[in-house]
């Protein structure tokens, strides 16, 4: 279990639902619109990405390929390639703008956190009094960055998209060496959208076994929410799902994001799955026990019998409801003598027989 502000994450606690808006906003107003939608849907947190494109990307022409939704009716997609620098520039906000966005998130009761790329980004999240910092899977080997993030004492979220298990172990160890044990580990498939073959939901089970002290999360890059439901069923303690105002927007990640009309349903479905998961033990309440008796069977006399007769299977039939002697209990009575005459339709009772 770890703490995320005043919330606790881990087994035995509700799944922490995060909506990702970092890839789908294009400015302050857009970011606030997505925050408002996330809060209205009942999410626990909103997540962004804080990168300075000029510092992060050395090659301004470095290509990035992703899919867009070309036809809403048919679901047809089209592949686009454009410079990663241009994509990141659309999402860039200055520190003062991030302060505005964080304040708005706080006002709606949403936890706010972000993926960071540089030391000044970590310093900004510290100034904003954030509860968590996320490290992208591309930076899982950026030990100086992880070390700086861990020193803040904030909850550290580690993405593990294209990483080896050994690299994850090393990143966790770095956090631990800095005295930070407040860690969440994400199973994050690569691809925009992710291919089904790359999702590997079973890694959630593997990560839970390898890192029993830490919550395991699932970051979803697929359309719909089938994979999120499966992840929760496998024990994911946090799910992260990208949201958009319109899936047809021609930019990265919109194609598999939730639209406003779907967000509340997503949250409700996750909560219903949690309830339906129930307990690993077979436990029935009084109502269920009563219903069970209504559909089980009791022993009834199907032909008249006399006092002193030995009761046998030939004299009885088994009918509902199950408030009398069950079929399995009747087997222990077979061969006993009746203490009185019994008529057709009588429900057999233990006082009707005596062992001789």
C-alpha cells in the first residue's frame, strides 16, 4: 500500500482511476475542459505531461507515427507521421499556466500529477504541492531524473512500456536508496494505439508477485475499456485512461481516448467490476441463504405408508422448497421404521421415523 495525498492505494482499497489529458489537450482552456469532464465523471485524478520541447528534442525533425480516426461511422483509421517536436509544442504550457491548471484541478477535488522530463519540471511539481510524479518508460534508465524525483518524497509512478524487468527493479532500487518507498509500477503497453499482442495483461500478475509492497497499475492505450476491466479483474490497483473532447481530432492518442459521453460509464463500470469481484471465499448473506432454500428440495411422501413400515426411496419424491429433509439427509433415514401413518403429500420430518 502507498499513499497518494490523503488517499491509500493497494490491495483492499478501491481502484484509483486516473484520466490522462497530457496528450490530448492543446492549451490552458483545453486542459481545464478535460479536468472538468474528469471530475464530473467521478475520476480520482487527472494526469498531464510536462516537457519543454526545445530541451527534450534535439532533432526537431525526429518523426513520430500514430493513428487517427478517419471515419467515425466505419471506424477506419489513418496513419500519420509528423515531427515529435511539433506534437510536444501543441501541449506545452509555461509554469504560470501549469499553476493555473493545478489550482483548477484542486478546486474540483481531483488529484493532479504529471510525467516529467527535467529537474525544473520536478521543481515545478514540488512548488505546486503535487502528490505524485510519473517517470515515462523511455526514462526508466534515466537514473539521475529518477533519483531527483525520489528525493522529493512524492509518490513515484514508474511506466514500464518498453523496459525489461531488470530495469524496473533497478529503478525501484534507486527510489529505495533515496528513502522513497512510495512507488506505483505501471504495466504500460507501447503503441498509439497499442496492439493486442503487445498488451500482456498477465504482466500485472507478474509485477504483483515481484513487487508485493507496491501497487500495480495499468495504463491503457486501446479503444474502449475492455482491457481496463480485465486489468482490474487481474488485480490492478490503478487504471489510467486517456480522455478527449473528440476522438476525430487529428493528433496523437485521440483515436483511442474516451469521449465525454463515455467517461462516466467507464468509471461506473470499473466500480461495478470491483463490487462483482467480491471475496475469494464463498460467503452468503441471509437473503442468499433463504433463496437457496427456496430452490432446493425436501422429502415428500408420494404414496401412503403405515406405522411400522420401513421408509424407502420408493415411498418418496423430492420437491421444492428445501425447508425439510434434503435428499442427501434422506439417505441416512432409509430403512428406518415410521412411527405413524403418513399420507400422500406429507413432508417427511425426523420425528416421523425411529431407528430400529
